[in-house]
């Protein structure tokens, strides 16, 4: 059965006194790596949180074809007092079909940090652990909010490899980010959000559409 | 089983930081010394000391445990770990049960230590009724944990979390407090647990009710 | 349209309470033993009824909010807890005034007074939750606490009755059974009914204010 991916239908949300979304609809398909871009305050983070189920929309529906989701928001969802290995051990026990810890540590370059407490690690390493956590099982829906913010180029390379593998195995990948330079090359689709509506939606294969979208985005950011 | 994994995680975190245990036992110790000193000035005879002991022991526990639990959700909210649990499909009742049991274990240990300490200072003999006291402590601490774990979640994101918890917890913990005192009193007098006591039925009933309430309301307390 | 019903109700309640005052101060004769001070009894008992009504409304509104997430139900919760707090304070103060006049003591440890003391503390806890809790989660958190608080009230009453008693301080003459004089009885029942309608009106008014307040705060942008 071909899975439907991630579908948001008619989402309305008031948040902290503001009307953030007014009947927004979006569909993300399996195998796509979508980049969600927009100015600060355009609603990217809120949209991801609604899509992942942490926020309930005032009206509208969210449909995820699979229950296996991976999410890294502004925080990494780690236990600061535990070590890297203990954290990954815990999270992989919670999730079905999780990868072996040693493989996970090696893949994300965390082997030498395995017994270090998360609290004592740099932000970049913590983000790597958080990403390892979010991607350690066969997640079919992956939502990331500014994942590259504290990562160096090598780590971003590792992230990109992991995401491409996931997309190839049929996962839906949505990344909200300002980091066009490093993420645009792997994106298959770009969605521009402005003031809570989809201002533009372009496939990366279609260069005209994409250029128009990027001009629009950069024009607003001047 | 997810419950076991969660319980292990909670106990591991507590073992690392020992915040709940340290604060509970530390405060119990200080309060026990102050209380013993204060009572000493009243020159009570042994029967009077026995009469007053349960109330003071449980008062010390409730106060120390409430302060100790004040920041117990910090580990979950610091890095939004609890969000990760929800996203991974763990249900709030599962998270709640694991926390109640882990808190119960830690607090029960703290309570027994505190109570023995106070008994030592007041020269009260607990050995005749130790099995009854152990059982009473387990039941009371479980009920207390069930309620306090839920209420801690209500305070976790408030700016005044350490202060807010006692304000909302202490009035509603009253019936549990009364049961604890009366049962401990009866146990010390008779050397055994009074199985037909209305207080025991009340205590067990409260444990069940608080746990059920927590299972049903924890989701509303932690979700956005 | 709603305003019209509300205004009519206000007039009706005002007249009803005015009549109650007339009955209390003019119609009913002085009580033989205590004299005029006894008249505070009517306010005291009626306020107690009002407090219990508020608890019941709080329970229903809190459960309703958790089930439906309707903002108006949160408004009713706020109203019920504030109105309940006020009436409970009236019960305590009038009880203390009466206690001092009748038995030369402001407070004694006996079932009804202690039950209301705990009720007052519970309402205080609810107020603190509203004031110091996380503002973005206030409706859910207050609803959870409201359910727990309301369910605690009957348990507290029950458990306090189990406690070993000293003297029953509420004199028999003021129990409903003991009221011999028919004018006393009818005044009491009428006052209870009048104050009950006043409670309803106050809760309604406060709910309207709460709903308007939340509408106004929604309109002010707070930034993305």
C-alpha cells in the first residue's frame, strides 16, 4: 500500500493572541525532502508542531500515514543528566525497530562522547545526539526545525546522508530552515510561508518556479 | 515494556542527581532536629511523646517531600524531553505511572529514614510495629506521589514553581495526612495494622482515586 | 438580549436578598439565649450553602472544560472559584464573630469549622494557581486543579468527621432539627434560597467578565 505521507487540511490556529493560520492546507509526499522557508514569525515552527501533534489546531485535520515520527524542534529532547549512550539506549528502547546503539554512535560520530553527560557537551554535539535520537528507528515522518543551526559542515554532511537514506526508503521529510546554502541542494521541494499562508510552493526540478520563489523570499527579507 | 523502560530512566536520573532524595532526607533531618528540640522544651512524658510523634513525623515528611518534588520535572522540561516522549507515541498515563512509582520508591525511602530519625531523637521505640509502619508508609507515600506527581506537572512551567506546589498541594492532601497520622498512631499503640479501621479503607480508597485521577488528567496537565 | 435577562435577574435577586434582610433583622424575634447577635447565623449558614454551590459549579465547569475546551467553561471555573472563595471567607469570619459572642472563642477544632478552614485553603490554592501558574496553560491547569479540589471537599468533610472529637461546638439549638421557632426555620430556608440565587447571579456576572477579558486579550497582538 502506498502511504499518503503527511497531510494538513484546513488548519486554523490562534496562538498567543494571534491568528497564525487561517485554513491552511498542505500535503507532503513520501520520498520528498521539503524545505519550509519563511521569515521569522511566518509560522514555520508552529506548523511543524501542529503537524507532529504537539499542538492541536483550533480546526482542521492532520493526517500522518505512519505513527513512527521523528522530530527535533528548538530543543533536542534529551536527558541532560544522562550520558549520550544512556540517552540513545533509552530512546531506542522506546521506539520499535530501532538501530543498534553502536552503529548509531558511529554513524553520527558520537563514539568518543558515549559516556559523557549531555549537559557537558557543546550545542553542536547535543544537536547531533538529538538528531541521532530522532532518526534512530524506521521513522516514516521526519520534521526538523532549524537542524543545522549549530552544526558544522561535517555534521551537516552526516545529516544530509541520513535524510537522503530515509527519503529513499519512503519517508516524508520536512525541514524548516533559513540555511538555504547547505540544504537547498538536497531539497526536492520548497514551500514558502508568509504570514501563515502558503505564499509559494515549488518543485526543485522546475527551475523557473524555484527562482521565482527564491526571489520572492529574498525580496521580503531585504 | 515501556513502563519498565520509563521507570528505569526516572530512577537512573534520580540516582544521578539525587535531588528529590537529598532534599527530602536533608529537610527531614533538619526539621526532625528542630522539632525534637522544640518538643524537648515541653518535657513530655513517653506516652505523650508517642501521641504527638505521628503528627510530627508526617508533617515533616509532607513538607520535605513537597519541597523535594518541586523541581522533579526539571529533567523532562529542560530539553523538552517530555515532548520527545509524546512524539514517540508514549501516552501520558504511561509517563505518569512511571513517575508515580519512581517517586514513590524514592520518597518512601526518604520517609522511612526521616521517621526513624525522629523516633531516635524522641526516644520512641518503633521496632514493635515496624511491619505495620512499613506498610502504612508505603500506602501513604504512594497516594502522596500519585497526587503530587500530577500537581507538580501543573506547576512545572510556572515562574513560581517551587512555591506554587505547596500552596496547591497541602490543602488537598489533608485527608491523606489525617489517615497517615491516625493509622500510625493506632499501629504504635497496638503494634499492628488495624485492618478494620475506617482510616485504612479511606487511605486505600484515596490511593486508588488519586491514581485514577492522575491517569486521566496527566495528559491535560502536560500537553500544550 | 442576554443583557435584558441579566438585568431582570439582578433586580429579582436584589429584591430577594432585600427581603431576606428584612426577615433577618425585623421579622424574626431575638433569640432567647444569645440575643441579637444570633442573627448572624442566617448569613453564616447561607454563605456555607453558597460555598458548597460554588464547589459543585466548579466541578461541573472544570470537567466540562476538559471535555469540550469551550472558553466559557473556563470563565465559569474562574467565577465559581472566586465567588466560592468570597463566600467561604464570609463563613469563616461570621463563624468567628459568632463563636466569640457565643463561646468566647474565635476558633475551636471541631468538624464544621475545620472543614470550612480546609475549603478556604483549597479556594486559596485555586486562586494562587490562577495568579502564579503558567498563563498560557492556565485554563487546562486550573481545570485539572478544580476537579481535584472539588472532589477533595467531600473527602475532607468525611475524614474530619472520623477524627476523634473534643466537644461538638455547634450548639444543638442551631441545628435545623433543633430550631423550634417556625419563624426561625422559615427565615433560614428563605435566606438560604435568596443567597443561592445571589450566588448564581454573581457566578454569571463574573463569567461574563471573564469571557470579555479573554476576548480582549485575544485581540491585542503579542508578536509572532
